[in-house]
C-alpha cells in the first residue's frame, strides 16, 4: 500500500465487555506515510486515570498489519470482573507483532485492586443460585467468572502476554464477604491463546477476618500470610494466612488462662479455602467455637448454646469433607453439599447432594438423606434437580424433591408416607 494524509479522532469511547471496562475521552491523531500508520498520540480516560499510546503500525501487507506501540498508563482502570478481580494500574508496556497474535510485555504497579476469594464458613463448593453458575456449566470450576453479554474478540483471544511484571501498591486487597486482607509483593503474568499463567508470591501483612457464627461475629486480626501462584492455567492460588482473636473467658469460668488467643489458619486455595481454629492451649475446634460464641467451655453451656456450637462444628467438618472429596481426592463431581441437619431435632436427618454438568447448558443434582440414629429410617430419601441454561440471562429449573423425615420403628400403616413434591422454576438474572 501507499498511504498519504492523516486522521484525527475526538471524543470517542469504547466499551470492552470481555474486561467489563469502558474508556472515554479517546482523542488522537495519525499520520499516514507509505506503508506506515504512525500513531502521533492517543489518549483515553478510564475512571479517574488515563492512558497514552504512541508508536506505529506498519502494513507489511494490506491484510497483515504489524504493531509497534508504547503504552503508558497512570491510575488506569484496566478491568473490572465483578466478584473476581478489579485492577487499576500505572504501567509502561509495549504491544508488538501482528495485530492478531500481538505480544504485550513490560512492567507496572497495581495502584489499587481487589482479588475475591470464596467464603470460608456457611458456604458451599458451588451455590447454584449464583448468577455466575452459567459459567460453571462451561468450565466446571476452572474459571471463576466471565461476564455477560457473551463477547469474543479475536484480538484479545490471540493476544500474548510475555513476562509482564506487576508490583502491588498500597491499595490491593484480597476480599470475601468475611475477609479484607492487604496484599504486597509482585507477580509475573503470561498468556498464550486462552491460557493465563500467574506466578509469584504475595504477602499478606495486615487485614481482618470476620468469623460469622449465626448471630455471633468475631473479628480476627491478620498477622501474616502468603498468597502463592504456581503458574497453573486455572489461575488459582495457594493460601496460608493467620489471623488472631483474643477470647476473654467470662468471670467464674474454669479456663486455663485469663485470655485465650484463638488463631484462624486459612489454607487451601482461592476457590476452595479451608479454615482451622487453633490455640496454644490444646483446645479442640469445638471448644474454641464454644469460647468464641459464649466465653465458656462446652460443659458449661446450656442446651440451646451447646446444640448451636455442636451444629456449627458439624457444618465446618462437612465443609472440609466437601473440599477434600472434590479438590484433594479428585472425585469427578462438579458439586457436592453435605448438610448435617439440626442437632436439636432428633427427627431431622442429614442430606447429601452431588451434581454434574451434562453438556454445555445442563446441570443435574441428585440428593439423598440419612438418619443419625441407628434404629431410625429415612422416608422419601431420594430427589433430583435439573437446571437448563436457556441464555445468559434465562435459566429453567425442574425438581423432584421428597419431604424428608426421620422416623423410628416400622412404617405406620394408618398414616400415609410424606408426599413428594415436584416443582418448576424460571429465573431471569441481570447484573449491573
């Protein structure tokens, strides 16, 4: 090609659904000379920051442009994947190579950002009511989240990232609904095709963790920890964080000390975290829960408080079993849920549910129940639910659910068995 002339662009804007980002006040000018389009300057605004681009694009062939661009950002909000990652950065990077298959490299500082991870208590491996379950069907717990509307970009899909160095600034946090933990350090980002790789270790020098036990909340102060990426394609990271809450037993309580430091040790990974309560005095987790909830040991609790503590301990144990089966043992399940039941009700049975993704849009959950006491039998123990994703916003769900009860002795001939229930639901979900 033989080019002559120039181009000017003013007050443009662009929205990139893949990044959930919008860039405004895009202004720039281009010079056209022979086979080269020179970028004299392009500026863009995102949130409270801005970016500047300079360099050139050479048309080796009319259908094969080659990039050589320098990009400088200051407090530029690069992406906002709600519920997974928000990133604002100041950086100097280069974009080189063919448009489709370009390489991004350089270094920068994450001036502010939030990395979300799963809750530790009262959570399930997968909450089937969450809007991002539509992506679970596609990826079976490999990806954390992708936003609707569905958007594919040949440029972003083919973009390569080579040894992009990112250093954490003063306002980068690891968060869930229970935790707010500062992150420091640096990571290296690489990408080939659709595979993203992060490597490096981030420190967790401070922060808070709230242990929510029904109506009781106890705040733990983070003292140390790490979030370690191993360069694996699932973008998951290993957690090793310690936080402490000091319990002051109530007056007259028989305790080993006037104060009991309780440590919350958070391990596991971002998507499958684990929580263990520890103390230097050798208390069991049930005893530590008792002190956290009431300031008393278990043998001094009333009936209701004792049942609540034992039920909470059973739920924590069930969560550990779920994570062990799905994550550590690698059992081919996409969803596992164990509900210990109400320890205060002798006729309340425990429940187990397992789910699988079938195809691209269908998710099936099978559930069953069992009774805690040997001589009890479970009536109507089996059920199933089928979810079908009609579109990114519409989901249909059909269920065949029993009304479960634990009974003692032989079946009563004079009273019919508890009925089964069949239901159908249609859900519409939209995120803003």
